[in-house]
C-alpha cells in the first residue's frame, strides 16, 4: 500500500479514474456538529490519497470537482454518514454512489455483521485493525492514523466486485441501485432533523 498525503486539497488535474473509493474521518458522528478532518480516496490500485482538511473556510476546488463529477462512481462503506458530512461541509450533492454496507445487508442476510472489517475478512480473507477508529483526527496525524485511514478505502473496489456478484445472483441489483440513489435524500433528512425518524413507518 502506498499513501499520498495532501493538505486542504488534491493536486490540480489529478486523474483517479472512473470509479473511486471514498471514506472520511471526523471529530464525531454528528454530521451537523462534528468537523470533517480527513478524506481518503483510492482508485483501487493500492495507492491511497489522504486529504487533510485544515480549514473548512478554504474550499478544496479540485476535491469538490472530483466529488461532483457524476460520471465517476463513488464507493463508500456506510455512505449515509460520509455523504452527509461532505454535503454539510462543502454544500454539494454527490451522485453515482455505491454503498457496500447497503449491498451487504441486501445479500448477506445470513448474518448481522456488515462492518467493513467483517466484509474484508469474509469476502477477501483480509484481516484489518480498527485500533485507530476512535482517535483524535483534528490534529497532526500519526503514521498509524494515516495507515488506518488509508486501509479504510484500500479494499472497497474488491468488496464491491464480490457484492455485485451476490446482488446479481439474488436478483437484488435493481433494489440496491434504488437504495443508492435514495442516499442523497436520506442525508437531506438527516441534516434537517429526521435522522432518528422512520418516515415510512405507520
């Protein structure tokens, strides 16, 4: 694994291909309250690009251009959170989303373990550490933090490929795509105060 580290934005004219894996690190789990600290991106080639957000008042134009490119597929694990915090921080919509957590819940109905670590182990036979998950991402990043953050996007392309096979086998690709498209609206509900409410419930 190779890690490339940047501050505030990606380099200009960077080409990461037409399908990228994305993750975020934040100061907490409330998108409306907690600061976005880091965005991790990988094209699936074992190189991870880390963008440390030092000042949210300075808009990362190259990063935003990438995120707003509707021709690029963006793979997340638990897209609902990452998309919400990016939307809140940069005031942008992200489309062409794929969420490995949703896909897993639709096809791996034989288990309740749908975490990234669980998918890496079962689908790829890869064991990863989550030791840095609850660390302070607001300051200078340690070598271990950078490695942890990079690992969170390292395997998402391969996981997507495995889950796509299962979705096709179980004839659930169409419903998965509909769920992915709804994430933009789900995150709007989250940010406007309906995060704990199931509006479809009686």
